[in-house]
C-alpha cells in the first residue's frame, strides 16, 4: 500500500511539477493480475484497483489499516471501467459490466474480484472511506442510472453526470460516488470551477485516448497549477483546491468524495474571472 501525505495550500505554492505529481497524482495504479492500493491521510482515503485475469483476486487487509479485515471499519465503492467481471461479497456474487457500480458496506468480511474473460479483464476502480454505520451492499447497473445532462457545445462542456452512491441513490455512511461522460467534441469536465471545504474529492480519469491527455487544474483560485493526466490515473483534490480539467479529446472520469456531508451541491462557486 502506497502512502500519501497531503500538502496544504501554503506548501503547495512552493511545489514544482515533480512535487505536484508526486503528491497529488497516482500513476500506474492498474496492474494486470493485481490489487493495488494507496492510503491518503486526507480524510483517510484509500484508493485502489483490481485487475483480475486468470485468478480470483481477494481483498485482503493491509497493516496500515490495523484491522482484522479490510472492511471492518470501512465502506467501499467499486466502478468497473473494463470488461465484464464479478465481485463476490460474503458469498453473494454481483455481475458488473462496464460502468456498473457496486457499494460494499462496512462489516463485509470476504470480498473477491474476477473477470469473465482473462483476455478482456475487468478493471475495477476502488474507493474507500472510514464508516461509522453499516449500510447494505448494493449494485446499480449503468442502464438503470438516470443521467443529468449539463453544459453545451458552445462552451465545450456538454456532458452527462451519473450519480450512483449518494443520498437519493445507493445509501452509504459518507462515500459519495458517480461518474461523468463527456460528449464528442467536448473537453471541459467543469467550468466555472468550485471548491468544497467540507469534502475532499478524488478524480479518476478513464477512457482517455492513449495518444491524448487531460490537463487537470488545481490549487486555490488565485494560484492555479495543472497536472497532465493520462488514462486510468487519479488526482487527489483537497477541499481548498479547485478541480477542473480540459482534455485534448473527450473522456470519462469518476468523482468520489468523503468528508463532512453528502450534499452533492454543497460547493463554493467561483467565476472564471476569479481564476489566476
């Protein structure tokens, strides 16, 4: 398990490109036949991946968690961005096609991941936060999600937002999770930007063309920097940082949050003119 300690807004302003990438960007997370994890001290976030091929991958606890099993005091969100696969939770199997989402509640002891076809493996993105209450494990299929269309062609941000784990959807303790798909010809995932001090956010970029990149904007509104992000890379976004991005081609991204509340629209809006 990789360990990440977040920088505050003061240290952030002293960082060069390498420092920013080492602190806020997770690269090489998806490894064939492996489960990978990163532990972030910000809201005690655990970010991970599971790419099962021929063998079933079991979710094991990590020494850093000081727990008898991974979900003893945690909850977990799972989004499949690859081929068809399944997640088995305490003996019950959930079949996940691409863009299906699963919530695994606190107290689940045995969790495993498998792919239907080892040549076209599932790519499970994992996001976990501490949980102080138990909610039932539940899945939502992509076909059953009601998308919210936002943006326009004129502002290059026509996109559809899909909410999966939230107050009106799959119930959780603090995890909020969903994803956004950009239309052809659109590049901005959000603009104007915003912050939300009551929650940190994790951006997982997927379906980024290998020849293209996303420029993720971050930092306080009056001192922005950027990260150049490739496919299946993750950006950690503290509450004091904006999080907006523009790609050289359309893409998808999963947004996940943990912290003070679960109000999706609890954000502090900024105008474009305020950015520097």
